[in-house]
C-alpha cells in the first residue's frame, strides 16, 4: 500500500475496462450479477494490483478472476442458457450445460467406442434445421455447423466461433497480436485431439476428431484473446511458440482425461507461470549482435 502512494493514477489507461470486458465475456449469460463483480475485484485487486499493477502481474487477470469464481460458485458458473434456436428442441434433461459437458456425461455413462458427434447424438443434443441443411450440403456434421455459428450453450464470449475468428483476424491485421500463440495453440490442441482424442472414448490412435473440441468451449476465445496478453506471455517468437504448444497440450490433457469439460483457463494460467522461465532461456537476439560477432572475427 505504501508503495502505491505518490504513483501516477493509471485508472484511465483502459486496462481495467478491458479486464472488465474480458471477465464479462467469460461469464454465462444468466449468471447472477454479483459473481462478475467478485471476479472483477479479484482480477484487479488480487491478480494485478497486489503484484505491482499494470505490467507487473504474472497471471492473466481476467482468467484469474474467472477461475476464482468458478471454484467459488461452481453451480452458477456451470449453468448455461439454452440458445433460442434450440429452446424448443432441447430436452429438459440437457438444459444448462455445454456440448463438452454432455460428452463427458455420455462417456461416464458407458457409451465408450463412439465418436464425439455420436456422443452428442446419443445424449440427444439437438441441432438447428439450418445446420442440418448446411451439413447435408457440405457433407459435414450439423453439430460442427452449430458450434461454428454459435447455436450452442456456453459463456458469452465463447459460443460463436465465426465471430471470434473475425475478431482474431482483425487483431492480426492491425498487428495488435502475432500469429505465434494462436496458431500453435490451436494446431497443437487439434493435432493431439486427432491423434489421441479417441482414447478416452474407447477408440484407437488417430481416431479422434478435432472440430468439436476446437469450436466448442473457450478454445478459440482463449487462443485469440486471452493467451496473447502482452504481460503474461513470452517476449520472443520462439518463446511464444513454446507457450502456445504448452497451452494446447494442457488443454487437450485436461479436457480428455480430467474431470472438467473445459480447461482453457487453467491451461493458460499454468503457462503464465512458465512464462518467466521461457523468457529466461529463450532470449531474443539483441540488436546488432550478429554485427558485433562478425567484427570480432574480422579483427582476429
């Protein structure tokens, strides 16, 4: 507290507003209003302010707030609103959870040996008529179409993969983020889901599918908007690639073999812990380092 006295006020720099937006996007639509308030308080005052304020926090503030309220208010954070497009077709027994949660339930219910799309059919998860038409036209599963367009239950900022991709491409074009973390995060998670994703379902190697895991839950949201945080991610390009691969590995590991259907937040926070170590051993080359080395050889 004494260290803050006399410092310039940074409340108007927009970082707190951005953290608040990200906390809100990490919440279910029907969440009680006091829970985002608690999450924002934890994000600003505990995850950021206690460690020195803007630029000194070691963990993503918004994700820290989300994880804190998830374990504090698990029931409220695990209950999601059914989209209006599926409201009439959604069975009462399936209301309030995400497709990833349904697949976890189906596997524990003894439906081993089925693919992820077959699991959703087994539990009776509905699809929209539009998704069925597009799926038949493109010869893809209608569940993939619905998850891509956002006709699924989930947190506010994670349901529409299409809008997330548009936002991510905009950030890349404006050079606000680089491609290293999002691409390696998504690629490593998709690759592991394809190779080993069938094992938890009772299938063999290379029998998994990566589209449901990529478009369901917060994977795209986390890869494009959360893992790319400047403060809590590595500085060098090689470090960012290692960071993204680590996030993809932990996301696949926790989703496939853990008890929680969603694991993006925890995976990114774990790699936030590893960021100082990555920066220590994967240092970017200093400006002029090659010239200095070549000059020494010429003198010799």
